[in-house]
């Protein structure tokens, strides 16, 4: 019942409003109606982000972009040519703006990397991935190092300083989930929609994070869109960043089908390359508020450049001290930026992806940095510092680094029969520590204007919220105790984000 009334509210806010707007357009004049309806139809037919837009739908998207809103609020045609020119100019301007630094080259072959991204359980990795455990350990060794870590003092507004959102507890709430796991088909990958699997317990959907000493503003899609009017939110990170992206799309729409939302991936070069399984990311725009939400796949948060662009099997320079080219290229267009990395930092993944560590533009010879945990720490510090240095140039930008999302393999690891079978939500457990459980993230943001989205300790309590044995991809006997069921735990990351933008 509660879910129904929430959905009904969403329908009124998000579906009814566009319909009314459409009717207004009808009254406004026949030419705009023609544009409107043909575009809407195009999007009814269009596939969601879980499938892979074909070249033809890319064309369709491009044509749709031809529709523009002028200052009088009318839909108006605008020549594509001029727009592409503008886009090219802005690209040029970015290139010029960053020409003093080393940044700016495009990723090598991220498609194959993206393909591997969502398969932490790929059995091919087995042999190479033995050291994952080691890197996990080194992550934890660092746990209590920065005793005076980074909550509060580096955040931007005084209001935030009062609240450490990571302290608190999970409480049952019948107003959860915020969208339906079987309903949000437009944005949710089936592999993460546990409602579509054999799973029968859904108590994990009913939990809300309650910070200890402060009220976390209740998420409302309409409020979010209003606040993000004419703004762009970008997630850049690994598959857990993609989970947060899909979660946000479902939260904003309430899981209700939204044919009016535009696919604007092409504006950011996010189109499927020939032979690729999927594009490097996705970008969607809510036309009524001109709000863009995008995700770009960067597992390591550093610049990956093929050593020999002509050879597909080449090694790739992994520039630990350079941001992903996508970020340096488009940062001027972002108003909210959410970064994450973590689970790709192990020897197996590096070898498999043929990533060779580089520092200062040359192959790394520093043995200390070569150690995986150190390399990750070095990279996280580098990217946070780089973003911090950009912030004065973009006063409208709020940047967040999301701390690591913990794994919960019990009695083994992902490839040795590890499980996360528990279905009982945490009870009576509270996070009381002041410091982040992710000391690398905590240390990196300290003294910068980059804010920490500190989710680690709260998530350590949520071993029952993973995909577990219900993973569509996992082979029998293997479980996904890394990714989370959606709706579920990642929704909280967006609630925490919403409270701070
Ligand atoms: C067009 O812009 C006007 C004025 O900024 C705004 O009121 C209206 O909602 C916009 N319409 C669309 C379709 O974005
Ligand atoms: C970028 O730099 C090039 C070469 O220096 C120059 O020709 C071009 O006008 C610049 N573009 C912008 C948008 O500043
Ligand atoms: C991470 O790198 C920073 C900056 O070099 C350093 O101060 C910090 O001690 C390192 N942390 C760990 C856990 O190695
Ligand atoms: C939408 O927002 C962008 C900034 O993100 C702005 O440049 C653009 O003019 C806006 N478009 C409309 C139609 O208002």
C-alpha cells in the first residue's frame, strides 16, 4: 500500500505534469506539437540504458536534440549544424584550458574494460585474481591511520559541518523503497533488479539510514529536479558508481516510465563504438527542468592511454597522476560531480586489462608506489587534489568523493565459494565512530574542498543487501557479494548526496 501511494505521488509529480505540459503545448500551436509528439514517440520506442542503442537510435537521439527550448518556453527548431559547431568550440576551449597540464587524451579501449567491469565473478579471472585478497587487506591496514581524518572541516557550507551523515543506524521504514524493482525497467539493469530474480525476501528494501545527530533531508524527485534546474550531475567511477547512477534515475522518476527523458549521451561522446558491448556511459536529460544526469565508466579514476593506438592488444599506460580524459574534458559542464574507485585495484585486474603504471608521464619505477594499495592511495590523492585545484575555476561545481563500498564474502572469496546468505537486516547496530572506515578516502579529501560521501561504515552493516546467489551472471556456487540489489543500499548514497547539494 505504501509503495502504491508513493508511486501514485510520483505519477502525479512526474508523469501527470509532463502530460499537462504537453497539452499546453497543444494549445500553444500546431508546429510545436508536431515536434513534441514525434519526439515523444521516438522515446517510447527507445531502449533503456540496460540495452545497447543501435546506430539508428543514435541518429534518432541526434535529431531529437534538434528540438530546443527558447526563452519564451516554446519548443523551437535549431539547426544541428550550428549546435555541433558550438559543441566543437566548447571542446576546443576545454582543450585550450587544460593544455598547460598533461591531461587531455582519450581513453584507449575502454569498451573491453567496460565489458569486464560488471563481471567480478568472471571465472577467467580466477588464476590472475588471487591477489585481490591482498589488496583488500592493504586497504584495511590503512584503516585507522589518519587519526585526525576528514569529516566536517573541509566541507563547503557551515550547515554540513554540523552533521556527520555516516554516524547513525538503519531503521525500518514502510515508505521504502522509493521505487519498484520490477517497475523501474527503463533504468535498472536486470542483473541488479533482485525483484526479477528468484529472491523471495525483500526486507532489505525497507531500511532507511538515519543519521545520529541530524535530520537527513527526505529525498523527493521533484525537489531534486528543481534544485538541479539547468544543471548537470556526473557520476564517474566503477560499476558501483553505475549502481548509484541507476538508483538515482529510478529515484528521480519514482520508477515510473518517462518517455520524455532525452538520451543526450552523444553530447558527451557516450555512444556505442563499433563492436562494443555498450558505450562508456550514459547521459539523460529531464527536459522540464533541463537537468542532466550522466555516468562515465572509469574503474581506476586515472587516465588510461594505449601505448600503441594502432594495436588493439597493446599495453595501456595507466597514468596514476592524471585524471580520466573524460573528466578533464567535461568538468566545465558539471555542477555536481561524484567520484568513486576501489575494487579494480588488484594485480589481476591490472594484468588482465594490460594497465602499466605510469607516474609523471613515464613508467613507474618507484617500488613503493608499485604496491597496489599504495598505487590506489596515490591515485585517489591525485584525483582529489586535481579536482580541488579545478574548483576555483568552476564556482558552481560541488565535488564529492564517495568512499569505498565494502564487500561481504564470508567463508571464502568471490572465486572460492564465499557467500553472503544472510537475509536479516541489521538490528540495534549503530555507527558511532567519527572517522571514515575508508581512511584512504578520508585522508585524500582532508584539507580540500572535495566533500566525502562517507558510506563505508553504514554499509559494513548491510551484508544482507547484496545480489548474493541471485546474480544472473554468477555461475553456480558463486555469489555476488560486491554489488547491491536495487532498490536497496545504493539508494542511501543518493539520499546522502541529495542532502548535501
Ligand atoms: C523552457 O524554458 C522556460 C523558461 O526558462 C521554462 O519555463 C520551461 O519549463 C522550459 N520548457 C522546457 C520544455 O524545457
Ligand atoms: C584554442 O587554441 C587554438 C590554438 O592555440 C586557437 O586557434 C583557438 O582559437 C583556441 N580556441 C578557443 C575556443 O579558445
Ligand atoms: C596516501 O598518500 C598520502 C599522500 O602521499 C600519504 O600522506 C598517506 O600517508 C598515504 N596513505 C596511506 C594509507 O598510505
Ligand atoms: C540548459 O542548461 C544548460 C546549462 O547546464 C544551459 O547552458 C542551457 O542553455 C539550458 N538550456 C535551456 C533550454 O534552458
